[in-house]
C-alpha cells in the first residue's frame, strides 16, 4: 500500500464518503508502516505493563471495522453478528491474549484487507445522505459519519500503543536509518522496490536510487517474498546488502544504518 496525499472525490463514491475513505486509507497506511517486517514473536510480544500485543491490536482494528459495518446497517444484534470469530479482537483482555497469537503478519494483513474491502462495498452502495442521517448512538443522537470517524480514530489511537510496543523489541530499540523508502513491486504485495532516497542519506551515499528493484536483500532472494514480511528495519550500525535491478544493469550496494537520534 502506497501513501495517497490527496483527499478528494473518488470514482464510484459520493463526495463525503470519498473523503472519509481517504482519511481511513491514510490511517491504515501509517499502521502498515509501523508493523512492516514484524515476526511472529514480535507480533505476540506483550511486555509489562501493556496488556495487548501488536497482533491483538491488528485483530482489534478488524473487529471494530466489522462491528460498525453491522451497526451502520442497523443490525439489531451487532455483537451476535460479529460472532465468536471476531469477538476476541473486539474485547481483547484475557480472551484476546488466549486466542490471538502465533500468526504471521500476512494473516493479520489479509484480515484487514478483507474487512476494508467489505466496507468499501458498503460505502459504494450508499450516499452522503445516508452518512449524515441522525441515528441513536451511545445514548445520544449521532450519525454514520461519526461512527466511521470513530473507526479510524480508534485505529490511530491504538497505533500509538503499537509504536510503544515496538520500543520493547530488541531489533527496533535503537532503530537505524537507511534514508530510503521501499514498497512492494507487484499489486499483490510481492518483492521490494526503492521508491525514494533522501539526499545525503546513507542510501544516497551508497548509491541506491528511487526506482531500483531489489533482487536480493542481505543475500536472500526477495522477488517472491511479501514485502511486508521483509525485515528492512534494523538497529543503527547494522549494514545491509542490496542487489538491485536498474534498467539493464544489476548492481550491488551496501548501506550502513545511522542513528535516528
């Protein structure tokens, strides 16, 4: 997923729904940035005094989005509609700690993608009048615009907790800076491509350039690896080797991470 810095009309959606989707997309982009490369062990980590793991919070985002799909459609029993499958993610606590663990990042990302696809289908069939219609909410009068604002606000709020949890992971405690931004090569999320290189950054000094397609990262072929599972982030002082395709050339670069402090 790449960042879209324009919030405006989208084909197939009414104006206010288009803008809501734009804000939800940016919130999701920042979440994906935070969790990129996390291992199963890192996703399950629950250091004291935090009660939730990163994996639990990702599942929570899915459950919240799904229950508001039901609430938006006026389902009389949204908790029942959510079912046992998603209740641990909604409730977290002991239930979440018991059931939400042992999954690769791709598992959580697939759940996030499927829930968002269902939300977009719901929005595509509705209009701005539906979004602004006054409805009972939390013992007051609200509307669906506020409901879905709450969905993205909840994700942004818990993303802050994710960032705190990252600070307890040895690999990310003293995170180093490459000075380059990467993304998947294929639409289905495989491979790794350099999208941007900061001027005078370690990546720039080493010779990486925007547009370079990474063939190998630290000696491992990554052309068929999900980009989100590649551990690009490493501590300051750690070097990484990049074998890249640039036009007709195959080039090798070594980049030394520097402290972000």
